[in-house]
C-alpha cells in the first residue's frame, strides 16, 4: 500500500486543526486573526498538498501559497 494518500489526509487534518485553533483563539482579538491574504495562502498550501500527486501542479500551488504568505508577513510588518 502506498503511503501517499495517508500522508495527504494527515497533512490536511493537521492544517485544519491549526486553522481551527487560530480561529478560536483570535475570536475576540482583531490583531491575531488571519488576513484575507494569509487565508488565501493557506488555501493554496492545502491545495498543493491535495494535488501533490501531480508534481508540477502540487509544487506550483505550494509555491504560490508560500509567496502569498511571505507577502502577507511583509505587509503586516510594514503596517505596524
């Protein structure tokens, strides 16, 4: 049995738990909430993991997610 589908399911599960914890922790505070750009980056990373079987598509989606995450970090540090 190939371990790839198990890896994908575990990765998506862990990312969903992290997103849930971030959402629940930052419920009352605006400063800790995910921005729209960070949410989009998170979505691209999850899509890259899901479509990881096709290497070009998976790596492209992961790369876009990482670039959007870096751009969001740069924008947040600039605004503070």
